[in-house]
């Protein structure tokens, strides 16, 4: 019997990808239905539903779920959920759809049909309510809030049958690991406590330190990177993958780390998104999520440890996956190694602070990157990428 964390809010995983043998007929039928174009966030949500990462959801949320999630972090049935998963359309499209109608969901950029949804409900939301409660700000400069404010006037809700995972399985054959697969990999290795590390950046020394702390207190670490849409200036997934693998191969014991990726699009919701990341990792079989400084934050909208504190506000049984809360990490010249504010007694003048933003700036300008900041094998791969940009 598996000792892994159970799927969230369900006895078993709930992947919504239709079995391959049934997809051709359903795709033919989908071609006859009204087409609903999806933005990049909704496309990402369809892929997350497809693989079962959003268990126990069976599609896009209705009004009662949306309201409960925004205000109380609960679905209408009482199950914990921290961020709405909704599908919006413009008024004209919304008015043309009737209850119980099947519609085809298509990627708004490529036109590819991805899923069929039975529309059970149409409703309007107060976008400011979602922004205030989920993002803690209504500032349109916040990228997550901007997405909310740009939504159409009508939300469509209902169960979804997914017909395609887009380019992900072909583009990332070794990296695109679904929850059922990760659970099998953990079980095969005899892991029961697994810590997940979320990243959308190549790993520098601070990241390495976080993962090594987690490796000390768990059976293994799941380095789980974002494959969905990134911010401008972020390093592409294929380059990031090679850089992370170089770190794993050279600086971790074999058999202690698995690298994988998943198709989420970041919302930059800070504390609420930290909770969603933990929920998702529970579905992947993880017992813990590494939560460092300003997890899933952007700009200065959240305090450095707000994502730590929000886990303390949950009610008993809300979430099985627990946070592994780790202080700000840095290289200390006097300690002559990586440390945190909890372990290092020295003055801040002895600390070399490390961030992905700094690393990108140094790479873009061709500045020297000291070994205290990033491993040379990683820097070599990243320099090659930046040299190609400047060629």
C-alpha cells in the first residue's frame, strides 16, 4: 500500500484526459461544436486538468465555487482550494451559449481544439473581489490582477473532457511527468516523504542550498519546474533543464533528486499561490513543498515570508502536503559557505545575496559570476544561451 500523500480531496487522481482510443471520435464531434478560444492561462488550466494535477476538479468552476474559493479558500462542498480556476468569455459569445450545450475549447493562439466542455452554468463575477482576496491588491500593474481585469464579462462553468495536451508530451518527453507517473517513480524508489521544489529559473547556489536542506529531511526531492508561459526575460525551459541537470549531476548524490516539469502558468499570487503549489504537489505524491523567500511573488506586493505565514491559517485537514519553511539563503564569507539567517551569526556585510534576477542581469551584461553565486557548470550553459541571443 502506498505511503505517499493521497490525492487532494479525492480517493484517487482525477485526470480529465480522454483515453486515446476515444479521442479521434470525440475530436471529430468537437469540430462540429461552437469554438471557444482560450487565453494562455485557460490553456494551461486545461492541461493541468488533463493530467490530474487539479484533482478533484472536474472542470471550470461555477459561481458558488468561485465565491467560496475567493472568500474562504473552500469549494462549495467544503474542500480546500485557494485560487479560482475559471473560464471567461466576452458577452457576445456568452449570450450565444445555452445551458447544457457542449462547446469546443481551443487554444486562442494556435486554434488547436484541446477539450470539450458541457456548459452547466453562466455567471458574472466582481473582478475586484477576486483581485482583493486572491492577490491582495487591485493594482492593474500586478500581472495576475491584470489577467483578472482583462477577463470577459461571462464565466462558463462545467465538466471538461480533454482531447489534447498540446505540444508538451512531444516537446518535453523526459520532463513532462504526470501525477500518476511521479507517484509510480516515487514508489519504485521507496520514497514516502518527498519534498517538491518549484522553480521557473535555472538553479543558483541559494536554490541548491534549499534543495539540499530538503534532501536531508526527506527520502527525495522533486525539482519541479514551470513549463507554462513565463515572464519576459525568463530563460527558456530547454536551457533551464540542461542547467538544472548539470547541477544535479555534479552536486547531488545519485538517486536523491528527480527533475520534472509541468504546464502551469504562474499567477504571481504570492501566499495564495504557495498554497496552490502545495495542493498540486500533493496530487503529484509529495509530502512537502519547499517555501523560501517571497514564494510566487512579484514586485513588492508581498512580504518575504507571507507565503510561510498563510499555511498557519489553514484549518486541520485542509491540506496534507506541508510547507518546508526555509529562511532567506545567502553565501557568507565568514562561514565560507551557504547559510540562512537562522544559522549564520555574522553581519550582513559578510553576506552575498543571490537571486535569479541578479543572475540574469549579470549574464546579460557579460559580468563575471563568482562561484559563490552559481556553479561553473551551470554558468557555462547559461553563457552559451546568452551568447546566442547577442550573436
